[in-house]
């Protein structure tokens, strides 16, 4: 464990391509530089899509401790990445949807105190 986060072993990160396995078609715009300034919709999924962040009860997301950590991490993105501003987001049982605004270098982002 480093910095309070569980990190996968390097061996688990080596994923081989399996043509028989379902693969999603990329919805990325060909030729677009995703490092350029703009607003981006992102989805971050848990490993094996395990329900690590809580559960939906009566149509309402009830975050557990890990869900609250995911929420805090999202809100603090700009403390670690000065040209990135977190915007609207939602924590779900096995993923987080959110909008990240990348600012141009030298732009008016948050700065460390």
C-alpha cells in the first residue's frame, strides 16, 4: 500500500489482447489532441467492475467509505493537476462519471496555497 491507495501488482497490469473477447469501439475523435484545453467527459471503472463504492438503494446511491474516498479524490484533482478542474460528477457502485476541464498552460486554474 502506498499513500493509502491499494495498487495492483505489475503482473496484473499486463493484459493480453483476446480477439474472442468483447472489446468496445473507441469513441475518441480521430486526430483530436486530448491534451488540449477543453471539457472532457470521463468514466473511471473499478477493477473487474466490482461494486467497491457502495450500492444503489431505492434509486439512490449510498456511498460506502471507498465511495467517499473516490468523491474526495475527484474533488481534489486540481490540487494534484494544476491545469485540470473537476466539474460535475457522480459516483456509482463500480464507476465514476465526471467532466474534467483541462485548462491551457498558464490559464486561470487553481493554484496551490
